[in-house]
C-alpha cells in the first residue's frame, strides 16, 4: 500500500502491526541507508514497541509476514517509491562513486529524508541518460525481488502493454 507522504515531511511514520499503530520517529536518510532487511526497520522503533511486536509474534497474534508487509509499507512511505525501489536506491546511494557525486553536490544524508535522498540518487543515475537508457533504468529498478513478483502490478502499478512496448524498444523493435 503506497502512502502519499510529502518529500519534505519530518513527522513520524505509522507502522500498523496486529491492529496496533506504532510510530516510527523521523530518521535521516543516512540511517535508512543501513536497512538491509525488515528487522533493520523494526530496530528503528522504540524498545517498548519492539518488545510489544515480539510478544505479538510469540503469542501468534501476528505472523512474520504481516510484520514484513508493515515494514514494506513504511519503506514506501519513507522513500515515496515501491519498497524495493526505495531500498535499491538507498543501497545504490552509498556506492563510492554515487556517494561521492552526492557529497560534491552538497546533499547531506544526515539532513535529508529518505524520500529526498532517493530522489537525489535517482536524479544522479538518470541525469545524462537518454530516453532509452532512462526507461531501462526505470524498468530494472521496478523489478521486484524474488518472491514478490505479485507485488509488481498491484495497486494499478505497471501496465503490461507499456512494459512490452519498452522491451520492444530496447530490443530495437
């Protein structure tokens, strides 16, 4: 579920797990770049909230899949993109060359939101790309990780005809 969050927002993000709402305080992009798995986002919550979520899982009230879905929703709200796209852009942003360009451009990950940081990273990677290269980058970014293929087209996502047209264009057809 994609949430519309202002790229400049600095408020807490709601995390819905087991019928409860936990609030994740605003974190700078630098902290979001450390996210490698769902548990990394859960660690951003207050200790009391982490304990409550742990109890909900142990008592069988909440399944781990529900926690992962909640974390994916938070990643989407924080980055303004599908969760895997945001996670990829965050990961790409700390590669030496990309980080160097972002640093030279004066983009400070300790002052920017994950939303802004992902936008800056995307702009860096597509800055000099022609339409074909940009479409290829967008397509590669949009491919969900293994096991999440069903999420690709959810909520009015990618149009299969547009994907087919783009692929034909890349192949020269």
